[in-house]
C-alpha cells in the first residue's frame, strides 16, 4: 500500500507520527497533522535533510584506509651458538582520499598540480613530532649550558688551588729561610762566645750542641712537610686538569652534535642521483655488468622511465599519505633511517633497493666468497677398527660423503657401523688422502715394564712335563701309577677330556705333569700343553703302534721345540711289538738314542710299573741338560691351563706358574679377565697361600672365565689391570664385529648362488673352557655345502633359563657337556618343547649331531631297471592314440613303473606307462616271456622295433 499521508508513512518507517512531523518541519515541509497528504517531493526533501544532518552529503570527500601485513623469518645465533628462527611481522597502513574532479579551462592547458590533502590526525601527529624535536633540542642546549658552567667552576677551583699551592710553597720557603738564618746567627754567636770566653765548660758546650741539633731536625721536618704539601698540591692540580679535559671533550662533542643539521620536518628535495662506482664488483655466480658508454641510454633505463611516468600520472589523481611518509623518512639528514628512495643504501640502510633500484645502489656489504683453493691432502692414521663417523672426522668431511664412497665400492653401511682397517684405508685412498696404519695408544704398553724379571735372581725350577699320545694308549694310567692315584677309573668313558695338572715329588726331585686328551677333538688343548711344557713324554701303545694323534703330538712337540721322551706302553700285553713301534716312530722322524738320535725310548707298563723309574730318570736327565731356571721373588707370570665357571665359586682357572711367586691377594690379569686372587687350591683341593715356579694351582676371584692358553701376570694395582682388561674386551669385540661384517658381505653372493643352506642351530654349554672350544670346533667341522651347524651360543657353566629362552627364540637344540639344567630351566624347556641333550663323552655328542645332520640331507634318488620290453606291433586307435603290442623280454613290467623309449640304443623319450593290459583285461604287472599291450602317457611316436626300458625310482637316505 502506497504511503499517501504522514500517518501511513510513519507506519511504514515504524516510528511515531509526531517525530516524523517534527523532522518534516525541520526539512522545510510544513505539515500540521498526521492526516495531511505527503508527496514524493516532500519525501525527497526529508531524505536530503537527514543525509545532510547525519554527515552523508554527496559533496563530502571519501577516504579509504588500506592495511598490509608481511611476515618474514630471520635466523640469529643465541648465546649458546645455536641458530634460531625469529618471526618478523611488518604492518603497513595507507589512507587514500578521493579528490574533486579537476576542471580545466581549455583542453590544451596543463592541469595544475593538486595540493595534497592531509587529515587532522596526520597534522596532529606531525605537530607532536615537531614539538618533541623542539623539546629535545632545548634539553640538549640546557645540558650544554650546564656542562659549560661546570667547566667554568672547575677552572675557578683550579685557579684557587694553584694560588693556595703557591702561597703554601712561599710560606714553607720563608720558614725554611728564617730557620736557616736563625741557625747561622746562633752559630756565629756561639763562635763569638767561644772565642771570647776561651775555655767554656763542657756542660754549656753540650747544651749548645743539643740545641743546634734540635734546630736542624726541626728545619729538616719543616722542609719535608713543605715538599709533601707541594706534591699533594701537584697531584690535585693534575686530577683537576684531567677532569677539565674530560668535560671539555664532552662539551666539544655536544657542540659538534648541535652544529649538525637538525632533524626537522621540511618539504622533500629531489635526491641527487648516486654516482656509480668506477669498478663494478661481481660475484662468482653473477659477474659484474659492463659499464655503458657515457650518454648512452639502455633499454632498461627507458623502461624505468616509462614506469615512472605511469606512476606519476596515477599519483596525480590519488592523494596518498605514502608521499608524505616518503618526505618525512626519505629527507636527507632528517628523521630515522628511512626505507624510501633517498634512504642510505648498503650497510647504513635497512635494506637495499628493489629490482629496479638495485642497479643504482652501491652495496658495500662483505661477502663470504672465497677463491677456490687447492685440495688439502691429509695423512689419516687408521686404527684396527674405526666407525664411519670417526673416519669422516679424521678426513674433515661429512659422514654422508664417506657413506657415498662406500656405496660406490659396493658396501652399504650406516654412520655408526664399524669398518675394519683394510676397508677404511681403501676409502681414505679413494677420497684422495694418504692412509697409514695407526699405532694407537695401547694400554698394553704398560705391560712391557711389568714383564721384565732381569733384576731378580734366578734359581733352578722343576721341569714341566706334558704327557701326549693317542687316545686309549694309557697316558692317564701311566700318570696314575706315578702319582699313586686312581684318576683314569673316575673319568667318563675312560678317556681324558680336560688338561690335568699335577706336581709329583720323586726321590730324584719334583716334576710337574700336564695330562692332555688324546682324542682328535682336543687339538687345541694339546697345542697349549706343548706350549707350556719343557719336556714331552710321548706315550705309544706297543700293541697299537703309531696312530693319527700320535703323529699330531709329534708335530706339536717339534713346533714348540720341546725334547721328546718316548714311553712305549703296554709291553706286558701279549701281542705287543716294541721293535715295530720303534720303526714306525723312526719313520715319523723320532729317532731313538740307540740309533744315534736324541730321543730316549723307554718300554714301560702302567699296569705293573715296569720301566717307570727309568722313565722318570730320563725325564730328570733331560731337565738337567736344559738347565731350567726361573726367578722366585719376582711377580708371578704363567699360563691358563684350564678354566671353568663353578656354580658356587664363580670363574675358576687352573694356572701353571712359570716364573715368580703367585700369592693370595695378588691382582692378576689373564687376557680380558682380571681380579684379585681370593683363594688358591692345589691339585688335591687343599688351600695354599703361595705357588712358586712350575706349580699348578686353581685360583678364584676373576671377573670372567678366561680363555684357556691366555698368559697370566700379576699387576701392580687393580686400576691398571681393569684398564687393560676393558681395553682388550673392547678391542676383541670391535675386531669380531668387523670380521663378521666383512664375512657377511663376502659370502652374500655365494649364498645367493648356492641357494638356501639348511641350518642346525645349537647351544653348547660345557663344564670347562677347553671342552667348549674342542666340542664347538668338532661340531662345526661337520658342516657341508647342504647342511650347516650353527652354534648360536657357547659358554661355560650350567644350563640356565636364559639359555632356554634363547633356544626358544632361535629354535635351537641345547647340548650340555658335563653340564646340567637347573629346575627352573627344565620346567621352561618342557613347557616350550626345547630339546636338551646331556653328554659326558665327546664321541657321543659328535655322533648324534652327525646323525641329525644326515637326517636333514635331501634323500638320494636311485633308479633300478626292473625289465625290458620289445615293441612288435603298433595299433593306432582314434581318440586313444598309439597302442603298442609288446613282448616282455626281461624282468617284470608294472603299471606304476617309469619307462625309457630306446630307438637304436638311444634314449628318445622318458615317461610313464598310461595303461597296461593282458588280452582284454587290465594287468598290474606282466612278467618275462609274456605278451601285453600298453600305451604311453602323452606320447604316440612309437614304431615297431623300439625297446622300452622299465625302471623304478627309489629314495635312499644319505649320510655325512
């Protein structure tokens, strides 16, 4: 509904009619009541009036404010040298005010430049800055006046002090002169009196002399006081002068600052074009541009001029506070460091110009560019093992470069991977440096001084005799008779599986015996026995002769350079032939004394005792010839004969002392194991406090089970022993890891070519170190190209829960050699189905593992020819193929057999029989002399006269 009167228009506007009448009267529209009519002109007048009243007239200038925000990042080092990223946010605010359209009198006349329009807020801000500058200048002038007054005051004080000093000096001088005059007058008067009186009494003379002395002293004191006062006055004057100079310098600086142009707001002046430097500087990546000829204009300059013209035309129509800010900030010598075109460039400005302005700016910043230099060749000393990171550090390159070089050489590795010395030296040479094998700081160098026993007196010692020979030739029985003990009867299987060490006192002297195993598995034990010994007794059975381990014992003795005494045992046995044994030994290079050799041959019987005395006599005779001596008082040195882990006593080692005396409480080092000797036992289990040369003892107190054959020495203190032991442990571990890694890389392609090898994982636990070494070595010798023994873990001691858990994880079989599992380990093994096998004879362990490996071998397929068939007729049947009418000439033909088709004695086809019939019935087999019909599976190329060779394939189990 159209609003035709005031009331209707008020209803439409949702406002009272009285208020609308009032606004109409204010707009010049005279309406008296709400029912008065209202035209469109009246409404336009009201709208115009309201717009004018509320400040929304058309003639008012329009203003736009733009805000821009930029965020950048800068990197800065903190106090600890670490770089951190700082977010910098820059906000810019610009206000644009629309101006009135310019009226031009004539089209040809140029438009006058419009004055910039500045709003009230901007004018107030500028007036505030001018006021602040004026206040700053006033404060500086007040400071200057204050300092000038202070300087004048100091000058006045200086003059007063100078006057006081001069007066004090004059006064002191006057006093000194007066005193001197008085003294001279007194001397003169006294002289006159003496002349006049002639002979004055002694008392008056002494009084006069004392008075004169007193006057002189007073005069000296007055003179010293005057000098001191003058000195103090000079020092005060000097201090005053220094203060005056400092104030004068400060005043001069303030005057210099005040004489500079003041930073006031003034109209911008056109900045002079900066002069280009004569020599244009370039960088490695961007060479310097060639300087154009004078007066020449480049294309870039023209483009820039055009851009400038366009920018000036646009800014003529729009008044912006940018221009005013540029006037304020870009004014030369005024305001803060600006960002405008007139701002100083290079190091004094906030930032250099943009793309268009960078050509005219002169960058004085220093660059980090360095000219290329010749490559530095370093001498790298490579230790026995080194990680990739350490090698990179020695060459001063990044670890990634070393890894990259290793990848080029075909080795994938990580930054913490250990390299062996050979690989590391190859990498160093490949990277252009010189590699040398390093002589590292070795703590074992400390042992050189420890081991010298030259300054100790040496005395005769007992010989160490090792009994060697083939298994079951009677070595232990011979020792039993000598020791009057029964050791052999108590050994498992009647064979020795450890090195036994005993010392025996005979009527002719003391002898130390080492009993070694004769079984082939104990090669390392026999080698250790030969190394520790002085004389070897080679036991050969008269009824058995020279056997493989006899030959091996001869080789060990010759390698160690030890004299041999041959004991031909079991001469009391029927069938024993001493002459045959002698001839066999001569063939092996052991010549008896009767034949002109050096080895005495003694026929003995361990059962009856025949020849035992002669044997001992020959042994002691050899010892006298050798003249065995050793120091007694020196620190002990020796050899680990055997070692084991005892459940109640911890690591236990049997040691043969070779020189010096080992005492309870000594700190010993054995390989990587060290510790203090807590207890010592002899071979009979009795406690002893010390052991001299050639005495075997069992010690406790080591940190771990040492390896058999390790050298033992007494150290001065436990700290050195610990340091050397830990060093040896780390070295052993690093070398082991490096060798394993090299072996993996070398064998990788071989394993890929051979295919997967079947593994038999084993965990070996033994009672002593030597047995573990022998058993593991013998088991690993059983490996072939198809099956392999993998010893997952081998250690000394009982079978524990951790061993069972390891067996569960690796699916291994646990072998306990003279070692048993505790209750918890047995329960855990039963719950997880782990196979634990116990042995006390090394033969049995080896044979069972050998049988297990044989079972893992793939069976061998063998072909057995069962018959021969001659084809006499060929019948072709549709949908069936060729049917052969045959005669069985030899053996038997079975339906399940395989056949070969021979044509002119050449194998044409190999396959299976599809069907076999005798007359019209299916037959399972047809024997020789009978006829039959048969068809071949998927083969029809048969002719009359062909021969079928019938065979069967059987699988036969293989053995190692």
